[in-house]
C-alpha cells in the first residue's frame, strides 16, 4: 500500500522535477561510514541486532549487516520490525497492509538493537518502533541509524547514526529509492505534490 | 472492502487475499512473549451472541483482546432478549453505550444483514454466523488453513487458491459453513465439489459455483482438501437419511477412505466433530486433520478482519468488485 | 340523497360519457346528459369502473385492532376504489360462529365506507379438525357465503371433502389456502435459487400445487365448487387450467403483489417482502399475468394483511407474513396488466369487480355501469404517476412493499350506493 502511495502518477510526475541529493555511490559510502561508527560505538558490535523498518529500512539494514560482517568477520543478526499497528495516525487513514516483522532467532533480550530507517522526519515512526520493540523483548540499548535526517522533529527523538543531514522545508518531499525496491539507488528532494498528499516521512 | 463483513460473497479476491496475508502477520504475534498489539486501543467491540457458540465467541474475544479492544460479551440467554426484547432494541441499547463494532451470532438467517442495513445502528457489523446463511470468518480461516498447508506460510503470501480442488462433505442444506466456503473458495479460484445425500443439498444448489456429487469415493482421489461438515443426529428423525450407520457408511470419512486421498491432501472440519458419524477417531486424530490448526488460525483471521475493518478511519482499500451487483 | 352527474368519464375505458346518479342508483348513462339539479363531477377522461370487490381482506377486528379495524380497513378499501370487501375469518376470536360474523358485518354497515361481507371459518378455531357451524353463519344477518380457514390450509382431505359437500346446500363456496403443512414446516420464502443462497427455509411450489390438485379433484368428485386463494405458481396455473378444461367448478385468485414482485426482493432480508404464499420467481409472475389475462385465474384479490410496525421491523424469521394491498391494488394491476397490454379496463372491471362479486354472491356489487344498477362506482385517473407514500394510507398499518415505488393510476372517487366515500382522493 505504501508503494502505491509513493508511486501514484502525480507524485511520479513531480519526481522527475526532483533533484538528487545522494546518488548510488554516495549511499554506499554513507552506509560504510555508519557501519564503522556502529563498530566503534558498540565496541566491536558483538551483541548488535539490526532491525530495519519496512519497506526501505529493511534493505538498508541488510546492506549495513553485510558491511558489518565484512568489518567484524562475524555473522550479524538482521531482521525487520513492522510498526504499522503501533502508529499513532491509524485512525486517520484506511488500515494499511502489514509488513513482515522478523526477529532474528536469538531474539533481542540483552542485545544492542540498532533500528534502521531511510528517512528521519517527525520521529513518530521511531516512537512506534520503540513501542513495538517493547512488546517483543528487552534490549540492552536501542540506537537509531537513518540514511537521511530531514529535520522537523515532533517528538524528543534523535538518530545515533545519520547518513546525511538534509535541511528541508515542509513543502518539500524526500524520496529514497533503493535498487531492491525501485531499481536504483538515489535520494531525491522535490516539491510536495498536494497539501493533502500522503506524507513521505 | 465493504464496511461490514456479512457474507463471504461480499469479498473480492483482493479483499480475501489481503485478509489472509494480514492474518499471516497476525499469527506471528502468537509467537511473541507479549501476545498483544495496541491497534484497537479505545475501540469497543461487543460480541452479541443469540446462539450458544462458545468456541466462536472465545475466538473472537481472543482476537479482540490481542488487538487491545475493549470487549463486551452479550449472551442472549438469561438477558432481556429472552424476555422478548427485539434485536433492534438490543442493538440500539448496545450502541448507546458507544460500541464501535458488533460481532453477531444469530439463529435467524439475515439478522446481521438487517442489523447492518436497516439504519438501526452505525457500528460496524461482523457476522459470526447467521442461521443457515453465512459464516464468513469460518470460510476465511478455512481458506487460510488450506493456503498454509498446500502452498506454505511464506510461499502463500499474496496467493489465492487457484486450481486447488476442495471437497465439502455432509449436511450442506443446513450449513452456513458450506455456503460461505463455496462463495469464498470460488472467489479465490478453487474448484469446489459438494458431496452429500440429495436430501441434504438445497434446491437451487445447481446455481452455485461448484460441482455436486453423491459419490464420495469417486471424489476423494481428486481432492486437495476434504472438509467434513457436522451432521446432527436429529436430522435422522426428519428423514434426511435412514440411519446413522448408513450415513457413515456412505458419507463418513474413515481411515480406508482417507487413504484414497492424494498424499498431500488435508482433512478439515469446522468443529464440533461428531466422531463416529461423519468422521472416525482415526481420521480426526491423524496428522492430516487440521481441526486444531483451524482453531488457532481462527484467532489470526479474526484479528485480521477486525484490524482491516476497525483499525483505520474506514475499511481497508482494495480493488472494488466490478462484476455482479 | 341528491343527484350526481359524472361528466365525461370513460366507462370501462370506452368513449367518454356522462353518468347520472340519482339516489342509490344509476339513472342514466349517455352523452350530453343534463346537469340540472345535480352536483357535477368533471371526470375529464378518467376511467369509470364498477366499485371494486375484494374477496380476500384481513380487517383484523376483533382481536388485532392495533393493526387494523373494520373502520380503518374499510376506509382503506374506499381509498383503493372498493365498495365491498370479504373479511377473512382469522380474527381473535375466530369468525367461526354467527355471533362473530354478525359483529363484523354490523361494524361495516355502521361505518358506511364499504360493504363488509364476512367470511366464515371452515373449521372451528381454524384448527382443521371439526367443521364450524357453516349453516348458522350463512343464515345469520351476515349471510355468509364464502368459507375459508385462510392463513391455514384445510389439509385434512376428509374435512375438505365434507366442507365442499356441505356448503352445496346453500350455494356456499370454500376458499382454500393451499399450503401442504408438512412440506412448509419452517418455510420462510419460495424454495429455489434465492432461498438456497440466503439460507432461508424453502417453501416449495409443490406444497401449493399438490393441495390445489387434490381439491379440484375433490370438487369434481362431490360436484361442488371450490375457490383457490392467492394462487402463486406457474404449476398452480396449469392445474387450474386443466381443471377448468374438465369442467370442474373451480375459481382462482391472484394477489397484486404476486403479479409484480419476485423472490429476488428477499435478498434485502427486509420482512416487508415476507408474505404467505411467498413471492415466487419471474417465471411464475409471467404465468400468473397470462392466466389472469386469459381467465384461467378469475380475479384479483388483495390479501390485504395489515401488521404493526414492530412485527416487520425485525429480523426476517421473526417477522409476520403479509402486506397491505387495498390502497395500491388497482395501481399494481394497471402497471402489470393494463400498461402491458394484457388486459383492457373492461377486463379489469371483470377481474376486480364482476367476477369476485359473482364468486362471493355479493348482490348489488359487480354490476354493469348502466341505468337501473346500484351506483357502486369507482373513478380512476389512469394518467397519474406517483410514488407510493405509506404515510398517506388510510389503513392503520404501513407494511407495503411498494414504498417509494412509482406506480400508475390513482382512484379519485368512490361511490357506495350513490354516496361518495372518496372525493378527489380524500375520504369523506
């Protein structure tokens, strides 16, 4: 359902007007940096579990895991955390199709969970993710990694690892495209199609 | 999706697949330490049961509670209903208490439809079985069980039941489960065959989107799933069949018959089973029999339906039906 | 009583003529009649029919005055163009004694909107076991000639035979509600494709047809006449057609709703469509129309069955069976028979006035519109088109299946023996 929202025709038309702010090689470089930061901050990343937030956060988490595995030469548990049923705006839209929540086999109790998402905006998605985590287990600590932080927080939430800080206006949209889902890697900054349009992030 | 769930026939293929896919995610909640989601926090759901049905009521109640809804159970027995209060008055009384959804089980065919369309109340109506009409969540959980067993949990996501051959055996005439299943399985692309003595098939069954056979043995080898319906012993007294023994011999499923089914085929039963009548203990207890799974799947399906009808500001959006109606 | 001149009315749908009423009788019919000393009613091309006669009305009094009374029922009848109605016996107490039938008859006379001819029960308490005092009811002031257990079938073949024989003594007729009880246990609607889908108990056509077949053979055997109430299936039509071709003295009625509505309506689960006998299929509707046109079915009878709102504002299985019909009957007949070209207005006069009066021996009703006849008349604006609004009904009940439906025709005037009961669509 998310996919439909983001690719419906008016938005797609505007997307051509949008300006890339990160291209494929930039994204790869940024993820490599975040992976190193995680290893550094987590002192070897022994107990790290990566949980991506669907849809694109999951692919980012998988890419990060691959990079972490290169660095640490160990298997890094990676999974996904769907936050749909924890959203605070459920009553403002028709129900959305659920995405998969996949917690790695050893669970998250006592682990360092790094949540991974593509864009950090209001912070409400992360709030929902923290609630969802709470029903699944008790991590030692929770950190947040995002590809883009576009500002405009509505809750006291900040990212521990940021690919790119991107100051934006509320009239702009940030669209992350990833090869796994969209056929190419890029981050686009564009004008908001309609006031009533689905918020991107 | 439509606003209410009254009949399995009201679901499009996309509606049904969305419900099955959603139920698959809901099923995972059961594996977590905290089997609860905050999704319907602040919503009130009443289980309005005019007929005794502990298993359906408990299944809905478990689903509602896992989604954090406030649950009111209303059983007609010993209530004002038994003192002559009408369905309309009962429903309006409940709505005055701020009910968002009514899950209704009623002995009269069409009672949920009346409740949803007569303007008596605004709440969302979910049919938990009405007379000999429909039991849509049962059909959904049956389809869910089949998809899991025949296609697989993950492989099944997004899939319907195209090409699957399902045989429904028993008292079709008095069965809302059979009606709902014929409608839903047809929508999902399955080929349905009803097998029953002619006395237990409704006049007009020839217009249903399914085949009809009187011969169970000929149908079994061509079945991916065989659904046994309960046959009440009372039917015997109304001359629907001569004796229990004759019924079992012609239409009951025993081990020998089960052996004629393809190896992958499953045996289903909506419960409660009448062992020794339509099904032998050997079959009921075999690993091919999905009865217990069906119960567990019922909770997941009902969670999915509740979420998709009540979780947002309107029902979930899927493709609208273009044919018929 | 003074003179009334109806100016320019199409008598039985023919060329416009004037009709002069003097007192209780029709004085003159012709062109350019003098209006001197007469109140003039400008008919302007409306159709003038003999006052309609309903052989099948439920007035509910005594016992269920919450749904209808003799007063409200006869006012509804006058609104619908009727000058005589036969009141069914299934009241509380049952009209199975001279006392009850006389009471109903007298109430009709007192109110003066429409002649009420009580129908007597065939068996005591409609229980199908013991013959009621048919002779006493016939000899009472009510002069009962039609006997029926309507609502229930006289299913015992011996009782039916005896009743058919017994009423020969005074020219009575037994009107059978043809419904084999065992085949219709728990029945909720026509048995067929729709009932199978809706999961409502099926009411097979054969439950009606088997009783009709038996009863026409019984009538032949004992040389009596038999009347079939609310015939509803194509198969019933075939049996009656066969019986008539054999010379059996059988007459049959069809209701307006069976001429128009089908069991598809039941898909709404709205009990306003719940009726006995049930709405049947499209095929049956067409067979009934053809049979009414060719005379196999003799008459239209309303089976006007008022029920209070709460008995219909509920789930299907709990609802009462029946529909009100007196105030919409002529419109439905116009829509289904006249506007379709199956019947002309003279035919309508026959099926809704002459024939029912003849079957019920309602003297003074169902007469030709000609000089010297009783002035029982109905004036119909056949060009009218309008939506049915039950709020305007004279009946105490509103259980019409036609609410909001556009129907043609409207009765503007009704005269009962020269006295206007309805003027410009308003009851007097």
